C-alpha cells in the first residue's frame, strides 16, 4: 500500500531522510555513464527509434538518413523480437504450463485441474493487458543494446500491467548473487501530472507555487528508486517491511521531502541481459554490439555503391572555356565556338564500377548480420502459421542455429519468462484472481514449464534421442526378448507428453491407467472364460451324439468310447 508525504504530514507516521537514496542513485550513475557513448552509437547505427539520452520528454531523436541508408540491421532486430514473441511468449498459442517438483503429485487429478485453471486464467490476464506489447519492445531493446527493462505492476482493472523502458532512461544495480535487484530512473513530469499523481501536499513548494499560478505545464525532474529493503523485519507484513522498497522524490527537494513510498513482495522489474562478459557485469552486450562494425561498413558500402552508380549514369563533366550554358538533359543543346580546337564538353574521368563485386560484399555483410541475430531461425518460426512448419521440422532444419541460440534462450527464459509468470501468479493470488489450491499443495512452489515453439523445438532434440533409443531396444529384442525389460512404456509416453507440452487433462494419471487396465484384464478374463465354456458345450454336444452309438461300437483300447473318455478327461484337466 503506497504512502504519500501528504499522509505522513497528516498522521505524523514516519520521517524519511532521502539523502541515502539520492546517494544510491548517484552511485548507479557511475556505471551507467560508462555505457552511454556505446548506447548512443548503437541507437544511431542500429535502431534510431530506441534510446533516450536527453532529459526533456517529447524530444524524440530523428533518424539520420544520411547515416542510415540500409535498414537491414533494423529488420534483423525486428525479426528477432517478433521471433522471440512467436517462439517463446506467443500471444496466439499456449506457451507455458504450471507444475510441481513432485511429478506424482502433479498427476493427481485435483492438482492437475487446479494448475490448468491457473495457467488459463493467467494467459487471459496477459492477453487482456499490455504485457505482450511490452514484451516485444523488451526484445527489441535486448537485441539492440544488450539490456532491457520492463516494469510489471498490479492493476485493479487489468490485474497486471506492464511499462517498458528504453535504454538511457533507467539505471540498474545487482546484488551479491549478480542478479538485478535495483532499478532507478530520473524522469520529468509536468506540474499538473505531479499534482494528479502524488497530491498537492506531497509536492515541493516550487510545484505548489507553479500550480497555484497556473504554470501547470512546467517540467519537474523526479527520481524513482526501487531496491532491496535492508531495514526489513521479515515477521512484519506491512508495506515498510516488504522485501523491496520504492521511493519517489523530486530532484533537489528538501532532505525529508518525498513524493511516495511503497513496497513490493517481488522485484517488479524484468531486466534481461543478452550476454555478460563477467558475472559481475550489470549491463549486457548483444548482437548489436558484435555487429556495430559490420553495420557501419554496410552503410559505407551502400553509400559508395549509390555514388558509383550515380557517377556512371551521370558522370562529372569537363567543359571548354568557350562552352556556354551546358545542357546535360536528353536532347539538350549546348553552344560552343567551332573556331577553337578541342572545343566542347566531355567526361572528366571514367567510372568503372564493378557492381557485382560490391553487391557480393554487401551480401556477405548481411549474411554476418543474419547469423548474429539468428535471423534464419526466427524467420522459420515466424513462417509456422503461414506454411504449417512444425517444431519438429524447425529442430531438424535449424538444429545448428537452435543449439547456438540455446544459451540466449535459456537466459531470456530465466530473466523474463520465470519472473513474469512467478510475479503474475503472486499478484493474481493476492487479488483472489486464481482458484484456491488443493490442500495437498498449499504452500508448495510452482514449477514453470515452457511449451512454446522454441521450447518444443529444443525438446524435439531430446525426443529424437528417446525415439532412437527405443528403436534400438526393439532391434535388440528381436535377438533377445529380455531386452524389452529395460523399457517402461508408460514412463516413455508420459515423458514425451510432458516434453511436448500436451495438456494435462488428456494424459491419464497412473490411477486412471490402473483402473482401465484392471477393467481390461477382467474383460479379457471373462471373454476367455466364455470362449472356454462355449468350447466345452460344443464338445459335450458332440460327445452326447457319439454315446447314442456306443452300444453298437466294440469296446476296448482304441474304441470310440475310449477316445471320447480320453477327450473329456483332457477337457476336465484343462479346466
């Protein structure tokens, strides 16, 4: 529950010295400032619509088309973001399942139904909010700058809601485990916005004076800091003792003056990093960093190519001093004196442009960019809906790129997917937007499983290994039937269903399978008994017909009576 300065003034609850918070923000700036020059370069050459490096809002950067002639790098980033959306966190198809570490308990019918209901409600909440829009922007930031940031907050209307940030407008910090646990930003709001957001009494005297004099569009610089709460008493559950604290204050205001303080049960910022040079790094580096030289070379070669074509089509000219009013248009007339030798106009020099060589070099650069952003892999994923390509085919055709991208996918899964789902699950639980869990699993940690196209394609490699092993077992069984003893068919099919993300509702639990098998065994026993009784009845019928002629049949070894008696004894023995 947030608390404002207005409430503090009224209730005299607490007094806060914001100087330590300002010092923390200043310390974060030291590392942040080291990255700004590189981020600016990446924004100019790779993705000009991303990155904010000037403080005043609505002062967007313009794309310099004299610098950025070829948009191929921008398209690679776009395809990467769209591919990650479609392959990992698709808004169009299920992409995660909820489970438990205890596999047997996960198969318990009430637990399965509860987990299915939870994941369906969570997907509905994601679709209703702006989460997917924010995720796309997060992936673009990640590909371009190596770091992204998204605020995941509670919302009384949509349950959960996101806010995406671009590089340059926020700072990060990490804890002893090298995970991001601190977020800060310096940002601007108008006087009217501040009064509407925080209340007039929470604002500084400068804002109050501006508001009363109707200077409501004046820009005011604010600071927002979210960090671990080092003054927390874990046994207390009020806002002051939550694991993370958040404070808003005006830049340059009184030491004891702040706008709002609140707490969070979970760290509300998703801050993925593409790759880290060391585990101590705060900000990541991405394909954008790796390919910056390639992109600059691509722009130069495209510029040189266009210049060469232009000079070939319209070469520089050299004219005699007597030539007047040179007209280079088709059919144009240029006047000169015929009394002077070598009079007229001619090309200043010949342009011999090897267009094929230049084009081939450009294609090599583009191939390097495509490889860096795994463009072929993500284009294949984007083509699934259009061409019907399956995850199995992607695993087969793009296995090399899939293996190369696996560390990145794993990092994004951990730093985006896991945190998004776990915090959303906690928020929805607190807002009573999820059903009550069965008593058997109350207090247990929920396990997250990913079933999107990328996850399935990765798992298909494992499934192929399972199938190859099973084929080998059946091959050995042709030589020795005991080889089948190593194969647990139920475990194999359950494992494959789990890897493929098959809905839990259609996978029978061990209890259900036991009931079905018992019923099947009973039915088979009854059918065998009925068949045996029918055979006995048939034999008895034949025997009674033979008895009628017994008086006329000689008695002794090998006689008809002897044969019937032997057959009846055989039937009785089998019985």
